[in-house]
C-alpha cells in the first residue's frame, strides 16, 4: 500500500471558498503574505483563521504562511493577528533565520527552493550549505522559479532536476513537497516520478483567477485516491 500524500491548497483569500473545503482531506491551507495577486493582509488572514478554528471535518488542516525574506516586525504582526502553524519561506532565508523564526514564534518552517530553467536553484545563499538547513527546517518544498516573486509562478519545472533534493530530504528525514504548475490532470505524473510527501497547488485549482471548489475537490481526490 502506498503512503498517503499530503495536500496543500495555497493562496486562499475567500472565507466562503474555505468553508466549501471543510469535508475534504486537506492537510495544509496556505495564506500568501508575500507580494502576489493572492496576497492577504494580517487582518484578512485572521478572518480566514477563524474559519479554520471552527473546522469540524475529519481533517484539521495546519495553517501555512508564505513569505519572501520576511523581517521580524512583519512576522510579529502576522503572528499577533492571525497566528500560524507553519512558515513557508521562498527567499534567500538563511539557516539562522529559519532557526530564529522557529524559536521566537513557535512555528514549523518549510524552506522553498526554486528550480531555474537551467536547472540551478534559487533560494539558498552561496554561503549556505544545504545540510545546515537540515538541522532547522521541517519540510523542503521545490517549486518553479519566477524572476519576480521567486516562486509561485504556476508553471511546471523539469522534475528530474528535483531528484537530488528529494534524495537529500529522504536522507535527512525531512518531508519533501513539490509545487509548480500542478493541477488535477498532471498531479499523478509528479506523484509517480518524484514520490513526494506532499503536493502544493494554487493556480491549478482556479478558474479565472479565483479558487474553484470543483477543481479543488478533483485535485484532492486524485491525490488521495491514487
């Protein structure tokens, strides 16, 4: 029997859409605080977190905040208003910053790395050894690179390029997640090729730029019932 892959639905902005997901086996709900068309304010996130707090489904998703090179003042404001279970970092955050976030705010940390078209990585500073992250992060996410936002471009990347990172995560006993252009029709392929511990989707479950409950349901069912 294959392991159950975790599902993260990212970029939530609408309370009613979030309520429509209450009976789905979703593991993570993501809120984007970095610059993006899906960006939410701490106040908006607080309203969405209230819905999560009233979640009565079998699954109680963990809340994930997406940031790019956050400063502590912004992080403190978000945590005070909304609170988060996990912080997902898409910039050049150092291992030291990851550790500081964990210790100061009591959150888990997912470090995102983006694969560029030439196969190189964005998201780790030149002086940072990947093994140093292994001591402080709770998950590694691989995404397609976007020159404006770093990640979250809604396009796929060469999955083959992620296999060394998959091996590193496995050897480090760190959950390995994949994002980047996933949708209900291609998620089986990435599950078969990379066997990730989790998949992360945003634009792939939208219609006209808005989260589509039918697409969310189809995506979740195709991951969980493979």
